[in-house]
């Protein structure tokens, strides 16, 4: 249905639940409706490893 190579992944260490993430909300809409136009991110992708340099130290 939809393949994402990059997206904006929330930093879950700040206490916000994933359900508040624009990305996850839009993906849920796409899955519920089948309408790919529901995925229209406003936030820049951040899934490249260079954005998460401290992730191995959690």
C-alpha cells in the first residue's frame, strides 16, 4: 500500500506517546481509509542514522 524509506520518527524519550506523532497519525489514516493522500507530512524526515547519534546510549 505504502512504502516509506524515510519519515519523521518521534523522540519517545521526551515522554510524548507515539499517538501524538504526525507521522503515525497519518499512517493510521492511510491504513484506515486506503487513501494514500492522507500521508502528507509537514515535518522533515529524521530517520537517517546521523539524526540519532545518541540512540545507542539509552
